[in-house]
C-alpha cells in the first residue's frame, strides 16, 4: 500500500529509502516541461533543496504567472478538492501546501509505476 506522509521532507526521505528518488526527479522534470514551466533540477539535488526549489517555483507561479500555475496543477493532476481544502492564509503558506500536494501526487505516479509495471 502507498505510504502516507505528513510533509514534504518526510515524503522525500521516504522516497529516498525506497530508492525511487531519481525517478521522482525525472517525473517532476517531465511534468514541469509538459506544463511549459521551466525548472532546473539536477539529478544530484538534496531533498531539502528540492523542497525549497519546488516551493519557490509554486510561489512564483501563484504570484506572477497564475495561468501557468493552473496549467501545472492540471498536468500534474492535483485534485481541485485537495486545493480547496487548503486554509486561506498568506501566499507563502499556500504555496508550501501546494508544493506538498504536488510532490505527493508525483510520488504516487512514481510509486505505482514501480510497483505495477514489472
């Protein structure tokens, strides 16, 4: 069964332990590219740095490029219901929550591919 995580760093550490971190990075790159949102993610990036880069990118998209933000949510396939659950607060907190949802959804894609495509 798919593990349940409480925050982005916990999720990224779990991904590392299951040795799917590289696949997660590739999935992130692929979906950001499909959404036409440029992001620089070296394959040797640390989990803390990855969390920070994703958070900054989401924050920037919400504040500066909202249509691209919506497109990214669509490409990654983040549920509108999940987005609506986020408590209204400042943009920094909202972008942190969305970053976690994005990482969680990408992790689901990678996990299911690894588990069921053997």
